[in-house]
């Protein structure tokens, strides 16, 4: 692997648009950093990264490249429109829009810089990501939604070398492009019998856990208590973003509001 000249790296931060989270992160995600967002199925990881992606062009004027490894561009585009416009995702997907909803979508398209978010639904070899993103002007962030779908030419089976190589290449993408990279991963259901369902990085198998721990700068674990314990004491819109690792700051828990009808995450209490 070729050496990277770190003297030219700009360590400015890109805000996520979630103010309480950005406070923990010193203003946002650092350039050349790798952030892992992990959770169990059904917690809303894609909604969270789409919410962050939609905030960046508005807040910074920069572009985002979003790689979705297991969902087609059309579906992601519909979810992104729901996040940005506030129109219910079911109405958009079923193409049942009234005049007011259509006006909201048109407004979002014209004012939310939606053309600054580039979607790619191809299963990408990790080594092809940086060259592809290098052609995007004013790039601010790369999002890889689905660690399990990322491949590498050299290693085709699960092994320590395979996990480390992919994570090293993702770190290389962040360093080469000088932008933060967000990677998502699904935590296995193997530990769902325990009473406290909050996720832990150690819930991954040992090889994946070691690779994530070694090559990430920030680890965010997403949790919604209502998903597991559907009671009056739990709010279906309340999500916990657990900052499990923060190389340059404190760890803790940030509370977020998840609108399951429009898929948007925002600060709790707003």
C-alpha cells in the first residue's frame, strides 16, 4: 500500500446537522475520518444516513456520494425525497400525492440541493470507490450503506486478512479524498435474548469487531427501545445514538427523534 502524505490533509469538520451529536464530535465529522454506524435490523440506519446526507449540501454546499449496496436507486431516491420534503414515504412510493404534498416535493427538489447527492446502487469493489468519487466536484462526504456488500479482489472469504483489508481500504478512501466516510453495518441478532437490548460493538463476530475497532475513528450505535419493548413507557419516535468510540472526544448517548412516516431523524425535543 502506498504511503499518503498527511501534511496536505485538511482537518476541518463536516456537520451532520444533528446539533447534539455534532457537539460530541467537536462540530462534526473530521476530514479523512471513518465513522461506523451500526445497529440491529429495523432501527433506521438508512434513514439516519439519508438524514445526514440531506443536511450536508444545505449546511455546507458540498456534495455527497451515497453507495447503497442492497437497495436500488429508485427506492433510495424515494426515501430521500421523503426525508427532505416531509411527505410520508408511503404516499411517495404509492404515487398518491395531493396538491400540497406535490408542492412540498417540488420545493424540496428546488431548495434542498438534491442534485448534490449522488446515488450508486452497484455492488462496488472497495478499490473503485475513491477513483469514482474523485470526479465529483466539491465533495464533502462518502457514505457506504452496507459493509457486508463491500468486496475486495484479493480476499474472497471471511478471514482476518479480508476484514482488515477492506477496512484499511475504506480508511484509504477517506485519506485520499480528504473527506469523512460513513460506513453502516448490521449487528447480528445472535444476542437478542438478553434483557438489555442496547447494541455493543462486541456483538459482532471477533474478526469484524477487531477490524472495526482498529480502523474507525467514531462508532455510533443506533437503538430504539420501542422496537423491542412496545409499551406505553417507550416512545416509538425516540432513538438513542450511542457514541461508543470517539477518537477525538467524549463518548455518551444522544437522543434523536425518528419520524417513521417520513424517515427523517432530527434532534430530540425539536
